[in-house]
C-alpha cells in the first residue's frame, strides 16, 4: 500500500521548484512530476521498497524523487548531488513542503560508495543519459548505485540502450527487470535544442540485488 494515491503524489510533486538555469554539462533535466510519481508509486505498491526504508537518490537535482520518497513514508532519504545551485533549490523545496531530506554535495563518481557502501535499502535515480561529453556516465551511476543499495535500485535509461544496460546489470551481479516503458518529454531548455520539446523513450528498470 501507499500513503498517497499516485495522482495525489503527482500533484504534490508538481508544486516543487525545478532548475532556474540548467547546466548542459551536467545534463540537467528535471524529472517530471508524472514520471517521478509513477516510479515511486510503483516501487512502493508493487515491491514495498519505499515506506519505512532508507533511500539514496543519486543525482538528486532539485529533489523530485527524494521528496516523493519522503511523501510515501521513507524513513530517511539522502540526496547526493554535485551542483550547489540544485541543492539550494532542493533545500527550498524541503522548507516549502516541510519535509526533511539530507543533502550531500559531492561528485558521485569520485566520492561514493565510501562510508555509504550498503548503507541504503533502496537507491532511486534518474541518471544523466550519457549524451554530449558524458558518454558512459549512466553506467557509472548504476555501478555505484549497486554498491550503495542492500536490496534494490530503480533507474531510468534510454530504451535504445536497453541491451547494453541489461548486460551491465549482469556484469554487476544484479537482475534487471523493465517495469515500464515511459515517454520522457525533454523540454527545450538548451540553445542547441531545435524543437520546443522532444519525446525520448525511456525504460523504468528495477535492479534486484541478491543478499
């Protein structure tokens, strides 16, 4: 069960502030309220992986997934994010809706897992897809996530990379299951975007970790 209905969760997430000036090198795209609510609600209602659990959010950005997990009853959430401007928005969102998320500013690729190895029940993330100058960064995020999580990782990846993602999961010793195929509507936020928005097919994948 979940403490909120999915529609209610989505409505709450729609109220959160997102990036004022997204940074192209960090591939900053806000996780939409619709996708965030779908991911979290499914993780809770189908797999009981949120309520009462310790959650890590890798590349937490403005806190959509972090705060959504708290809304669904996570016992605690730690959001890891490299960008201080994003964390400022996350902090503001926490204050506005009166929920607490611990925020850690760090370069995930350099600082984790460290003392956080196997420190969380569940890891949730919407990692950079690895376009432009960040090729392969999504797989680095996945590798780190599997080191932080005791039981489960939930992640979003471009459908076109599914075979590669699944092979990486096997290599890391985790079982990947595509829970849903989603349409990720990327808004025109950068100068190099030619269209007002672009739909990208995205896999919502659950990786289970054998204890």
